[in-house]
């Protein structure tokens, strides 16, 4: 099943400048694996050493933060758009 993932500007050097990528995945975890297979190096920017989302990376499925759903096991539906959003901090 195809889903679209939106890539933030900071990660676009790893995707040859692509801002949206269509991939096959049924869960967020599969999506991250497929994204890393297609664009090596992006997985380590999204996941920490234990394989969980880095705390400064937010992933939204249908405008819902996956941390409030099922995390990386959040199921995806055909045609959904997933957004990767880096956390913003400052003062």
C-alpha cells in the first residue's frame, strides 16, 4: 500500500532534495525502514540507538502525533500522508 511521507527541509539533502516521497508501508516502522532503504542515512536521523524515534523528531499520521497513537507500530492506510517534523526549540 502506498503512502506519502513529507520530508522536512533539514533532511532533504538525504533525499536528493525531494520534499515528498511515495513508499509502500503498513506501519510507521515499515515506513522508516523503506525510507532508509531508498535514502540511506535517513533512518539514523529519525531513530535512536534503541530503534525508537529520537525525542526531537515528531511524526504525524493524519495530523496525529504517533507518540499518542501506537508509536512506530501505528498502522497506515493507503493514500495517507505522513509528516516528519523536527522539534523546534529556542529562547
